């Protein structure tokens, strides 16, 4: 996705999030939006068809999302602005804003081998202590790291891998 599209999705997401007065309300709106996006994936061909007018698509959305007026209005706005393609990124961005409201930070952790549940919990606790927020961690394995751990928390990269240590050692030895 282009960075301009990501910025647009962030703006739409902030507007959608701004409708909510509390964290509970924001969570309910996010869940409705996420479920609507999942439901609309099944109608992908119809929703992406340029031969179908925006008014027909909006009528379709209002029909299937009768109980979710806020979500159907939001998706209708995306359709009218010819930005329906941003829906999935908007869901991601609204989720990030919800996490922020709830004091949750997202982190990506890479290790050379799979961690067991106790190790995962210790990593999550360490990241929570480091950030002062509850850490929601996504784990990946990458055998090229050789050992250690690499964590990305927002804009902060914590690289404690053997691969990086060997690279530093090589730099020192070649000076």
C-alpha cells in the first residue's frame, strides 16, 4: 500500500474513532467495522465492480448492515469518495487507535527458534515493563538470526540477536 493511502486511511480511522465517547463504545464500533469488512469480503466482486454504481453499493451495504448505522455510513462515505479500497487499512488503523485508547502497544518479536508459552509470557512482560503499557506481541521465527531476540515496538527496534552481535564484532575488528 502506498504511503499516501496509508495516511488517508489513518485520517478516516481517526474520524471513525472520534465518534466513540468511551473505550467500550470504541471497542464495540471497531468490532462492528471489523465484522462488516469480513462480511463484505464475500461480496468483493460486486463491491469492486466499476460497472455497479456507488448508489447501488451503498444501498446494498445499508441492507446487509441494517443494525449498524454508523458502520454502514462510514463505508458509504468511503464509497462516495471512491476510496472503498481503503476499508481493510481503515480497520487496521481503527484497531491501532483502539489499542492506544486501551493502553496496549503492539510489538513484533523475531527469534531464531519458536518460543514456548512461558518464554512468550516473559517476553511480553519485559516489553510491557519497557513501554509502560500492555504489550500485544506477534511472534515470528527466523533461523537466520542464529539466536537471541529482535523486537519492534512502534518506532523502536531492540536487536539482541547473535547475527547483529557478530556484525558489530566484524565492524570492530575491521576498524
